[in-house]
């Protein structure tokens, strides 16, 4: 598939309907030329630049805050559901115990309820974390598109058809679910490997790489890249993406702030390829 050198959208009749091949804010993608380990610092600079851009634009910040609020509401609902149904976890013991042990029966019944509630809250927290990527997917797609429009200097005027809605707004939700499953599986593998002191540094690098793949996936999901190509995009400019992902691997709860930086990194990569 032939793609626009500036934005990466597929070309029709050799012309990009998205941007016309023009970049209005090339300063947001600078520097385009660095070699070796300096690329790691470029990725970190793009991450900080993207976060600053997001925080300084109310529209971009709203797209970060909205999924956060929804996830908090989802967690609160799950906790309320667990507490409201707590009596379902109360065990039924025989009415008659050995004389003098009635206090133990009452204690065990209450302990079972509170223990089940605690486990339920932990399960709600884990489910919210794993599902947060699915909840945030549409908002982060819009965030990436808004940042791209900032760089290109024009809004996306692509007609909103059923095919567009399916490929740009709905499919990324399922893709985010797949990435969440990958993250959960990789987290278990990394946890097992981290038990061996020798592999602990590699586990950290693996976590940073997985964060980079997650950010890259958000940026290119609406552009129709196959899944394998998304890994290649990260590995082709690995140091940049590791530098980009480093702050968000350390602070995963602010991961949405990395979407703008990942968008800048992607557009920078397009510019480098166009100049090559």
C-alpha cells in the first residue's frame, strides 16, 4: 500500500486527501537528524514536548481526562456492586456449634464477607486497569488525530462514512483489547523472569518496549497498518521509541499523555523516510 510521506495515510490516485503532503509545524518534529544513542534523548524530548502540548491545549487535555473519568466511574461502580452484594459471600454454617464456640462462628462469617469484599475490590481494580485501554481507545485515537492536525496545519476532512467509523473508531477498540491481553500476558512473563536477578534489567527494558508498542499502536491503528507492521515501526527506530516510552513505563497511569509524543515520533519517522 502506498502511503503519504508526511502523514502515512493511504494514497488514492497518488494524492493524499488528508494533508497534501505538507507539514505546517515542522518545528514540533525537530530534530530530524540524530545518530546513535542521541536518538534516545530525541524520543524523551518528543515525549515531553507532546505532554506539554497536550496540557496546554484544553481540547487535547479533555481527550485525556475523559477516559480517566470514565475509568474512575467504572471502578466506583464495580466497588459499589461488590459491596452491595456482599451478603452473597456470607457462608452458611450449622446452627449449633460446640458450646462456647459461637463467637468463632460469627467471626468466621464476618471474616469471609470482608475477605470476599477485599478480593472483589482488588479484582475490580485489576479489571479496570486491563479494561482502561479499551475505554480510552476512541478518545486516544481522537487525541492522536488532533495532534496530527496541529502538526499538519489542517483538520482531517475525510468524509465520515460507515466504513470510516468502523475502521477508525470501532476497530481500534478491539485492537486495544488485543493489546491489553498482550500486556497482561507479557506482565506475567516479565514477573516470572524478574524473579531471577540476572534477567531483571532485561525485564525492565521489555516493559519499556511494550509501552512503546502500545503508544505506537494508538497512533497507527486508524491508518490501517497490519499488526506485524506496528512492531516493525517501533523496532525500526527503537532508541527513539524507548526514549519516548521511558517516562510512561515508569508512570503508567499517565500513559495517555504519551499519545501526543508518539504521534510526533511517527510523523518524524515519516519525514526521515521521505528525505532518505
